[in-house]
C-alpha cells in the first residue's frame, strides 16, 4: 500500500480549527447533540469507555447508500444490497443494536419504532451505570402503545414520556429469561424490562432509574452533560471538518495505562524502560478514536486532548520519537509504526488546535483511498486503532510526565 509520510523535522505544523460558537443547536455536530443527554458524572467519566457513538445515516451516506425507510424495506432489497448495507454499519454505538440486527424486523411491534428511525446513537458508561441514547425520528404515541401492550405504565416527564414496567421504574435490572425478546435492544436478550424516556427526537434508556433521571436532567440543561465538556467539544469540532463522522469512541485516559500493564505483564517494565529514555509524554484529559470519511478517503484517527498548545507540542515530540521504537504488545518484533503503515496510508502525528475551546490535540491518522478499497475495508483504519485498545496494545500512548 502507499504510505503517505508527512515530515515535520524542521517545523512543527500547527493546524487551527475554526470556531463554531454561533452555530445553532440543530447545527451542532451530531456527537454533541446525542451526548447532550449524557450526564458528565464520575460514574460515566471513570468508565473504561466513556461513550461509544455512531451516526448510522452518515455511515450509509459515506458508502453512497440511501437508508431504507424501514427494516421491512431492507428485507425487500437484493441479497447483495442487504450485505453491502450491513457491512456499512459501524460497530460503534450500542452493542445491543447490532448484536441481534437480523432479528430486529419485529422491533416496530415490540418497541414502537424501527431501526431505521434511528439517526444516531450512543452507549455511555459501564454496567450497571450504562445507558443508551438514540436520536432520530420517533412517534412517542406508537412507542408508548407498544410498551403498554407489554405491561408498561406511562407518566409524563419533562423530557418526554416516561415508560416503566408494571413492577416499577426501579426494576430495570431484574431478569426473566422467559420474557426474552431479541427485538428489544433494551435488555430484551436478558428478559429485562428497562425504563425509558421517549420524545419525538430522542429515546433514553438504562437499567438504572437514577441514571435515567440524570439523563433527563442533562437533556434539559439542568446538570452538565458530556456535550458541555470542553474536551468533548474539542473532539467534535476537530472531527467536524470531515464530511462524514461515522463513529467516535471516547476513552478514559486511565484505561490506557491500566490495560497496558495487564496485557504486557512481565514485559511491561521493559516497555516502560524504553519509554523513560525518550522525551516524556504529558498526561491528556481525553482519548478519542474515530471513524470518518470524505469523498476521497476513509479515516481512522486517535486524538489526545491537551489543555494547552505547549503540552500538545511536547506530546508531539514524544510520540514521534516513540513511533519508531515502541513495539506492539500483541505482535512481537513489530513496531507500532510498521503496523499502521500496513493498514493504509499512515500520516505522522500533527498538532491541531480548536479555536472554540482553545484546547489542542495530537492527532494520529490512517486513511485508505475509497477508489482503491472495497466497501468492507472503509472501517479498517478505525479498526486498527480500536483493536489496539481492545487488545491492550496501547503502550505508545502511556503518559510518562
């Protein structure tokens, strides 16, 4: 594959991202619109993965696919068309929506909405304090009717209609395998009857009723949301200059070091010894792994968010030095740069500054040309970075300062 090498040996290139302060709420990046109902609390921030976001409509559009009007319409497509569409759906967002995707044809009768009513979605936190947020075009009356048919009760909520099982809003964690419903992405695989809040543009769901109340409060602007956080805003603003932001995973910085120490066991001290001999890497406030595209390329990015341009610039110096010597934990004898070069066109790190938040980031990018890749390969650049996280192969990003 071609490898694009961008050299910064003589001059560190700083790329500003223009401010978007005056953008109306409906023009905000989709990531921020969804996370405006995600409470910015310690339980959420301390989860290994803070949030996993997906934009289904952007992803399909980036593949040149028109979203079907419904799941039934999908089933009427040719087998090849169905396969292309399914392969185009990112694996980010709520795991439950893709786990039983082929069984979601019954979702309209079970849930009162169709999979293709969902425009964007996110999963936040970790069990038992995890939640699902959906945005799109919903019919609250249809959702309410479908849930009442399953024994739910309704009551008004400032964010929409609150729906709870007959056993109460606090019983979302109870399991009844006799009531398993794979077409119910809200705990249906475990026979759970989780509470939810529905409006015409948003559905909020979690097994934890206290968390659902916090989500409702965040949606109304009564408590801080992740969308209010400057580091999350910086991620959204930096990525907004790509035509399609298909998926974003926000990762707690603590996750990086913890996972590496577990994965490398006896080799960990050896890795750390190598890192200590290189320029130190300053601590960052947030890690983002993204899957984006434009008319020419599909991209995978890692963003490390820093409070100042100076700290991001020092991080750049550290990371460029590390790339050539840090080896993969899972594939011995191979440097991280070698692995990235084999994935696509690897662009060496650059520093970007978001003018709206005044935060800076070090950005890693791998890209594949759309005219040289099969549609199934579009997500490959994202997958290489996400695999590093899942396989605990993140020595490259361990802070040493």
